[in-house]
C-alpha cells in the first residue's frame, strides 16, 4: 500500500502542501489542495493561512450537504474544486498552485510541450487551457470544469497558474511535479538554444524496448550488508527529491551488491515514497520475487558487467542538466576546474543509445563519471553511493552556473594546458 491509502485526507494534504511549499512551487498565501473522500466530502486547505505552517487541524471539510466543518474558511478557490469533482467522478484529488515555470507559460498564453522527455506525455496527458476569469468566482469554476469535461487532467489557467486532478493525491502531485519540471527544463533550454522534442514513435519505441527479467523462484535472503545498502539508497533518493535533483515520476538508483548482483529502485513508485522493502534485488540476472525493478535495469546491469570499478549508478532528471540534454548545446565543464575534476569531459549520447544492447555501445564500455542521454536523463557513476550523489550535485550546480552565465556573454573555458595540469595533479 502507498501513503495515500493509509492516511486521513487531512494528513495527506499536509504532506503534499508542505512538499510543494518547501520546493518553492507555491507561496505562503498561494495554492490550494483538496481530496474528495469515499463519502463525497471535500477536504481542502483553508483560506489565508500560512502554507509554511499548516497543520492537519487547519484542513477544512465541506460536507456533501454543504456544511463546513473546521476552524477556518475553506479556500476561496473551492468553487472550481467542487466544479471539477461534480463533472469528473474519476478525480479524487485536485491541486492548484502558482509554480514559477508554469506561471511563465500561463502569462504568455502557451502550453508546454511534454514530448521533451519520455514519461511526461504518459503522466501529464494532453493539457487544457482555461481563459481568464476572476479568481475565486463561479465563472472561473465553470471554465475550468469545461476543460476537465473534455478529458484533461491538467489545465493551464490563463494569467493565473495551473490546476491538476488525479485518481488520488499521489497521482495528482506526480502530474503537477512532472509538468512543472517540463516547463522549467524548456525555459532553461531556451536560454541556451532551441529545445528538441521527441516524436511519438520515439516515445513508444522507448517503452517497447524494455525487457523483463525472469523472476527468481526462491524467497530472498537479506544480509546485514544488503540491508545497509537498501537504507543508503532510500536516503539518497529522498535527498535527491528534496533538492530538486529527482522528481516523483523519474529517477533510478542502484548499488552493486556483490560481483554483478545489485540492488535497484522499483518502477511505478513515487520516488518520494520509496521504502526499504521496495528496493529490488537483482541476483544472477533475475529479479527479486514479487517485485518489478526500474525500467532502466538492463542499462545498470550492462554498466556493472563492463566496469568493475563502478559500484553505484544514478539516473535522474534535474532541470539545469536537462536543459543541455534537450538542446544541441554542449555542457562544457572545462569552464569550472572543480567540475572538470569531478566529471571530466561530459559526453552526450543520442536518445535511443541507452537501449542498444550491442557490445560496441560505448555507454557500457566507456562509462564516464557523468554522461547525458538526449531528451532522457543524466547518468552518473561512482564507487560509493555518496560519491556518486556528490557528482550529481556538482553536475547540476555546474549546469545551473552555465545556464545563468549564458545570459551574461560567451562562456570561456580554461585551456588545454590548464586541463593537463588538473589531470596530472588530481587524477594522477
């Protein structure tokens, strides 16, 4: 069971609004979240209460008969939450916020193209567009409901923000976070050059190529060493999510266990919610009984087989690195000495190379500390998992500096002689 199935609606809302606020995707006074429970009651954030200090006792319940239970007024945007629930019985949670990148699209009256990364098209679906109406008004509720009536689960609100629905609050949040990530990546990519998009056939090919490992017949045994590695994976995944280096819909972490056996994160789980028992053993080329590992398992398997010095791998999507991934602009870490020491020359592989299994594939045999896969991810390798995560942080910070620096003028790398000195001094 996942978190949304276990907690009271009040608690679910607090977890998600806290996450959204701490990630800088809404303000103290902005945004609202609701859940419709099995009795038809709507639980919703209150009006004019600090989002940074909300408690479960602050959440309001609007009963099916309209009775309001709670010590505050419900959000002023309650009308459009109710309008969505009335018209779409499949939707059980609604999130409205003003995340910066999506608001940028709303004020230029555009919809972000989610074909920029593979999973976004599936998670976000087609996106609606609601014309401007007075915030909190019945008219706003009507225009938003009309968009949801067309089948959309995500709607850009003209000169306002975004509203999304889901089958539960986890589903709605994953859609929200993924769409804001796409919007951010596109904005940063446009600061560098022209974003490239995937064709629908490329996205379908990505899913078609995924191979399933055979399930082991034996029940797994968990040694103390393996349990420790599971805990480290969970800690790094949560840390990556908190720092915006991973999103709920994408991110794979693995650690070599012994020889070519390894532990890896599961598929189809919100990365925010991964627990110790969700991690999957890959032993002798088979997957742990009853579990499904990441869709990227074959990539990790090949890298471990071909690179005995690699003991941990992180594949993720972070906004500034992905700005380079979706454009033809080279991420030149020779601009920052410390970055080059950590990452060396960062290569970019075409989309699709990561599911080409021939032995000549340089992604397997020439594994660098960090590589980009176009329109897909950044792939980081290392010895200890903490070292691999450190490289990810360095890579994203470097990419951020380069994106921001591009607005100031031409980026000026250090020269070959200076690189040689770095190599001799730090890499031996």
